[in-house]
C-alpha cells in the first residue's frame, strides 16, 4: 500500500487571498441587489408620488398602492433569503478556516469555484428582471 498524499501546510497569505476572492463575489451580489432594489423602490415611490399629489389626504390608498407595497415586501424577503444563503454557501465552502490545531490547507479547486461563482451569478438574472418586468409599471 502506498502512503496517502500529504496535505499542503496552511498558508495564511494564500487563505486571505481566497477570502478576498469570495468577498469580491459577494460584492458583485451586493451591487446587483442594490440595482434591483433601486428599480423596485423607484416604481413604488413614483406611484406613491402620483397618489399623494392627485388625491386629497383623506382619500384611502389606491388599490394599486397596496399591491406595490406587497410586491416590495415579497421581493425584499426573497432577495434577503437568496443573498443570505449565497453568502453562507461561499463562506462555508471556500472561506472556512480549519479547526484550531490543524495546520492543513483546505482544498480549493479553481474549476469548482468558477462553476459555483458562475451559477450564483446566473441566479441574479431573475432578480434583475423582476423589477424591470413587474406588473407595477
């Protein structure tokens, strides 16, 4: 029987570089989410401005305003869950330090990371399309 291949020693500089790479993917997420929220809030505020300036203050919400606020709540909840899970996935898979006492570098296959990052970025497409094609326009 042969000896098992030896694990590379833990390199703090290399590990910090990996953490920064994961953080950069998270920043891409943050930018896309902020653009999506801006589009969604722009629609809600635009409709709210028309409602405020076209009706006396004693008038109830237009039926469309409740729909827009509900869509904003659903969109915010959905995006929050996806963003949290994507951050958690990347942290656990690629940026988790080994337990104390172990001096072994965690495995990191660049193709696995590329596929994971690309699939997470592709999941952003629906979030950018939702505000642009919502029935709130």
